[in-house]
């Protein structure tokens, strides 16, 4: 199969500039980055004159000219070309930097467009080689040029063997690579707006609400309520009501804010979500409302998936899906499905894995001693709370009955959390994958390709040795570079490692 011809924008081995439309973007971006120091300088130094800060028109003119000139520098000093089988990017004014990437080592070509980029018809291109998460940026090309360059680099990678002839390191076919996939790709998932019902059950949404509430309280403390008669009267009326009504009002406000903010955040991040398996052996993820992103994940680098189920999501049958890959995403993980129905997550996950069962199979239990260890650990916090309450009773004259109430409540909660953690704790082994599951409030099921395991670590703390338990760590180049199986019986850990990778594991027992 012949190599695809290079697109017009990189023909001739000549150095090329980025789109001239970036001359409108760079000054705006520079102004945003320098906004705080400019304001400080304006009111600090510019306001020293008799007429106040607004009388110093010279400072304003100087700041505008400086921002524009600084914003133009990146466009005038950035060049790129394809020459000698490499993508080369040269940039810098005083300190020159040249970035290169061999075309046959290109693993991902991602597109991203902020709202300003989209208004100008631009797209940022990020090229990755899969060695690590570092990418070579081209900010920015026109949308048509960016897509043309993306198609060229990925198609060339397919032909020259960048996906290694559709094979993994062990010689097995990479999922979806090769014949049978149309040029337009096979759609694995598309956003369904009925999934919005899962948005409020993400803990990150509650964190956002708490942060905004904290800012509001800080700001509210500075409002001179006593100087506004109407507000003061309203506040006196609120204070005259019962604590119950005030509490209900606050909780209702938090609930409404949680629902609204979580839904808006979900829409902004996952608008127009589409996950596609491309013919060159890659997964392409497209999403975003204001800032659109197109992320490419080479399937030859995907070594597994992780299904995450927070406690709240489990209550409504939801889950999230991430891929575990080498040199792609944050810490090797890329979220490919937002909070969505668990069955959808399972179906897409199994399609990516090209094996049914790892995300639904029952886990092998770790036994009675693992249960005891979880119970012991769950009672540490209740003991500390009880000790603190006892000190308060002794030195602050708190009511004595608070001690048994606090201890009993915390201990009961610890028992329930430990029970849930034990129910979720386990491991499994399929024909092609190692499966690990753990967590109480946040349950993770990690599925790692057995061919992607490059080593094993068996760890035992002093307390684990007393109970005959161990933490088995499968090391890999993908994801966070390890998958842990917690509190597994020591003999079972060695047996599992030997079964999963007999060619890698060496039994350390005498």
C-alpha cells in the first residue's frame, strides 16, 4: 500500500507559518495572562498623578502596545515543516527550540478549539509519539488544515507500521486494527441526553458547589448589611425564624445549586460526545461545547480499561469508563465515557477490550483475614474521634453522654464502610486480562491486559505478614504504571501471578 501524499500545507520541505488568523488570538491570550499585573501596575503606578489613574493615558497606550507586540511574537517566531521523514517545529525569539517527531512514530494527533479558535475557524493540533504524555503543539491551523494534517499523519502511521502492522507487543492483533473497519470508523458510543440524570451524582459537582459557597460566604461577610435598612430588616426576620427552617433553606439552596451546576458542567464538557474506532487502529474521542476536543488513542497502546463507580452513582446504576494506555492522557488514563448507564459502560468497555466478561465477572474473595484487616482499619478514625471527644468532655465541660454517642455512631459507620469495602474487594483472571477491584465509597474495577504486564511486586507490611496477606502489584507501562490487588492471601497472590504471566513471574517460594 503506497504512502499517502503529504497535504498541501507541508509540501516542498519548506518552513511554514501558522495560520495568520492567530494574529488575532495571541494578543487576546497575552492580555488575559497579563491582566492581573497590568491592573496592579495601572492603579499602583499609573494612578500616582494628580488626576488619578484614568488621567495617565500614556500608561494605557504603552500597555496596549506592549500587549499587542508580545502577542505577535509567537506567530512570527514559530515555523513547522515535514522533512526527512520528520515533523519539525521551530519556535522561540531569544532561546530557539526545535521539536521533532518521526512520522513513523506518531501515535496520536489531537485537535482542540477554544471558543475564540472556533470563532476564527482555527484548531490547535497536538502530535504525540506515545513515549510519554508530551505532545508537539501547532497552535493553530485552520480547521480544514488541521483535519487534513490529522488524516495524513494517522494514515501514514497506519501504512508505515506506526501501529506495528496492527499488532501488540506479544504479536496478537490490536483490537479494531486492519480490515473490516470502514474509513469513517465504527461508532462505539454517542451522547444520550437522558444521561443527564447521572450528572448530579458525581462528587466533583458537590466540590464545585462547596467552593462557590465558600467564596460567597467570604464575599457576604464584606457586605455592609447594617447600612441597608431593607436588607437588615429581612435578615432580622430570617434570624427570628426557627433553626429548622433556616437549615432547610440552606440545604435547599445547596441542592438546587448542585443540580444546576452539575448539569451545566456535564453539558459543557460532554456536548456532542462521540467515541469512534478508526480504521488505522485508533479510538477517537470528540466532545466539548465551548472548547471542542478530538483525542486520538492508539489501540496498540491501550492495555486495559478502568470502570469507576462512586457510591452515589451506584445508587442510580451509573458508572464512568477510562482507558489505560501508554503515553496518552493524564497519568496514562483517558476518560472516554462520562457518568452514564452502567450497561453502556460495560458494553463499550468490553468492545475496547475485545473480550466479554472482565467488567461483569464475579470477583474472587480474599477471605476472612482480609475482612478483619478492613474492619480494624475502619475503626482507627472512630477511636481518634472518641479520644478527642473524651478530651473535650474532661477539659471543656462537654456533656458526658456525647462520648458514647460519638464513638458508637462513628464505629457503626466504620463497620458499614468496611463491609462495603470487603464486598467490593477481589480479583479475577480471564483468558486475556487480569482484573482487580477495590474501594468502598469509590469502587474501581481495573482490567489490565496480561500481555501488558512487565513485572510483579509482592508487598507485605508487618500486620499483613501476621495474617498471611499481601498486596500484589502488576507493573505495566500503561495507565498509572501499576494495578494493585489489595490484601490477597499470600499463597493466592503467587499463584495468580504465575497463572497470569508464566513467562514473566518467578515463584519466590523456596
